[in-house]
C-alpha cells in the first residue's frame, strides 16, 4: 500500500482508524460534553436518588423479613411502612423541585423554630423515647415515632445558608464576628439539644453542616481550624461522658476482643460483608438477618447489601453516592445566588458525610455511631427530610446557566403546570 493510498489526516497503523471507531480524544470530548450539559446535575441528582430509593426499598424488605415474620406474622410489615413513607416523601420532593428559591428562604426560620421546639420536647420525660442509649424520638401514642433531629439537619442548612447569604449581600463577611454571630449560637443551640439526647451520630452531621457553610463562605483558615478544633473537643466530651460510647471506641480500637459483647454488632456486620464475595449470596438469601445482625434494616443495611449483592452491590452504592456528591458540588459551583451555593453545599456535605460515617462503621474503619444510610435505611423521619433536600437540589439545578433554556425547549413539566394553576408559578 502506497502512502498516497492513505487518506489525509490518518495515522498509518492506528487501530481506531482501521476499525472505524472514534479515537480516544473524541471519546474524551464526548464524555466531557455530556457532563457539561446544562441539565447534567438535574438528571444525576434525580437518577441517583431514585436508584438508591429503589435499592433501599428492596433491601429493607430483605433485611427485615425474617424478624418481622417472627414478630408480626408478615414479612412485609416494615416494607409496607417504608413504602408509605416513600409515597409521602416523593410528592414532597416533587413539590420542592418546583418551588422558587425564595420559598426555601422563607421556610428556613419557621422550620428551625419548629425543630428546636421538637428537640426540647424530646427531652421532656414521658414524651421522648430512648433506645440504644440515645433519646431521639417523640412518641405519638405508640402509633408512630418522629425523630426531630432529622428535619433539624435541613432546618440548620436552610437557616445558615440564608443568614450567611444576607450577610454576604451586605458585605459583612470580612469580619470574623459576622461569620460566627448569630450562626454559631444558633447552630450551637441545635447541636446542644441533640447532644443532651446523647445522639453522637446526628451531632457529627450537624457539625459537618456548620463547618461546610463556613468553608463555602470563605472563612479564614485560622477561624475554620479553630472551629474544627472546637468540634473535635465537643465530640471528645460526648465520648468521655457516656460509658457505652467509650466502650464502643475502645472496642473499635481493639477489634480482636469482646466479639460477643461490645463488638458483636460490628463483627457480625463485617462477617456479612465478607461472606458476600464478588456477586453475593443472592437477593433474600443472606444469613445475617436471621437474628445474627442487630438493626439490619437500619444502621447496618449496608452489611446486608454486601452479603446479598456482593462487592458489585457495594460498589454500586458507593458509585451512586459519589455521583450524588459530584452533582451537588457541581450545582454549588455553577449557581450564581449565594443562598443556593451555600444550601447546595450544606445538603451535599450532610448526605455524603452521613453515608461515609454509616458505611465506615459497617466495614470497621470508623466507630459505630448509629446513623442511617441516606435513602436506603428504614425510617421515615430520615427519609422525608432527605427527599425534600434532594428536591431542593433539583430546584437549584434548574437554575444553572443554560438550564432554563434547556427546560423551555422541553416545555413546562407537570409540576410547573400545577403550580401555575394554583397561582404559585416560579418567578
């Protein structure tokens, strides 16, 4: 074959050219172009949320079926309850996705006030319910329980973002006192009430939200490190004042001992994950849920995923949370409004850190704190605020550069038409 026979611009011997496939550079450009589309964040948040929610429903059924069959005579008891919570939460997510930004700012202060009131009521003897050493729930006549610290995460995020956005507009964030007052006292009150209920896991998440807001707003390094040091001090105090927490920490540090007492749950969870292998034992075929692993449908549902779906299933969960983190940070980076930037970062930090702490406890790289895996674990108190927060992220994603034009090309959605009919159309 002569050189003249080779088309111009073609490299002799290139496998991609010979077989008619696009080159690596073209593929890279295509991927980058896909990630740079205006509605990429919107579809990533929506897709990851729905996949995690569907996986959660499936695994709640699998993890709770044996115990519930023994207790209630039906393997579907907790699954039915979780499905009801999903049925309530999805419409609320849909409404949140259609709300204007000003609606979230208006909800910030009332929601924070209600959360503080509910957290105070939890501490009242006879109203608050205690389990596992923590007083977290308000009991309503035995019909259902509400965990006020879960909506408090959303309330703190909205209130902190609105407060700092107002100060940024007034150009008051150049002084450290405007960064911390009244943000520090307000966040401190919520954290203190949760601490009084002995809920270390939720305290960590609330402190993470507080630190993420300071980070995004551009707090000076010395101030941020000082606040991080204060957080570590508070966590250390929480661990030291409660004997069972200190036992958990020492058990974590010495995992070879106390496998039938303080390390029992962690050991059984690790056994479940390890026994799954690459592809798992099969959905519904796990052994850990046969009363070997406590709280399999809540704190340790990741262990059931590892056992029944294997390494592939656990990597899927990690990948979905990774994409969710990318989408949330993408929204925070691309939106122009300070409130949206702060709220998006706060929600992303809340959900991702909570997932990291939950998964880390299951695989024994972090101490057990007793917080659920977002969207996956059983429980309506955690699920509904999470879905509302994700709906808010969807609302913000629609306001990224170019997103309005892309949505206009598709025409108004069902949510927009319903709000327009009610006279609540976005402006």
